[in-house]
């Protein structure tokens, strides 16, 4: 199933990747019985709305890039990306410890490299992780104006932020223009991605200068 879905986006995977996605799904369902990780549990829906939706952005991540997934939740998009792109180095930041435990368990079950940290992006941005990643990404976290305050401080100059958004992002991006520039970014691409009758967008923000030390604010509004 996942192979056919991804083929619609011209992404080819083999038996290994199919097996990893199936294992990921089953582990998600087992953990979801104890903790509320996702409201979507139907196998086909998970394959489309979580796995394929995460993988749709894979071409925006440079070869061998170090990526940080902010507010990773149940591992989207970082783990599906890692499955299809083993070259990526993934770090997942998550504020809820139960989700961190799930993410760590999933990495172990899938036998793939990565790390899951019980850490908020605002905290990470004032430590050694500041401006240390090639790419920062997030899916279904918050609006763009707020999101760039989480992502851009973690991206090194010359890197980028990859935002997974819905089909209609024009108003959001307009509202976020000043924040993007203030934080050292420039919106370079807004691409529409349609699959399985779903409309989605990918927003790429290049990091063109260092984020001022005052950002992110301790409490982002």
C-alpha cells in the first residue's frame, strides 16, 4: 500500500522500506492504546495522512543533511523521512516525555539511527544546538509566524527550514514576512504537493544571516 501511495509522488521504495513502515505502524498502534499519540489509527489513513504526508517533502532535504524535527509528536516527519532517506541525520525534539519514550522505542524497534530529546525548541536554541542543523522542520505544529521562531534559531547560516503546511498558505506567509526576515530567513520556495486527493504545500525558508541573540523569545506569542 505505502509503495503505491508514494509512487504517486514519484518516490520509489523497496521491500526493506515497506517492512519498516509496516513495523512502524504496528508499534504506533500498540503505543496508542496506552497514550494518545494520534487520532488516526486506520492503516490506510495512517499510511496516507502520516507516512506519505511526511515523505512528500524528502526532496527538499540535501544529501546527508542533519535535520531537527521540532514538536515531532509520533515521529512525523522525521522517522518516515529517515526510512526513505537513510543518509539523513535526525534529531527529534518533543515536549512530552511519553512521546519521547515512544520515539526512542520506535527507533530501536526499526533499528535506525536517530535521537529523541525531551526538549522544547526554545530551550534548545539557547544551548549548543543553536544554529547547528542543516535543516529544521515541523509538521502540523503551529502557524508560520510562530513556527519560524522555533525553527530558524536552530538552523545554521546557509541551511534552511522546511515547513509542512496545508494547501492555502498565502495569508500565513504574508503575516510571517517580518518574523522571517528578523530571524535571518528568506522564503525561497512555496510548492504545492497533491496526492491521494489531498492538497498540501511545502514552504522552504533559507537561512541567510545569523538569528539575533534576542530570539527566540523565552515565551513565543
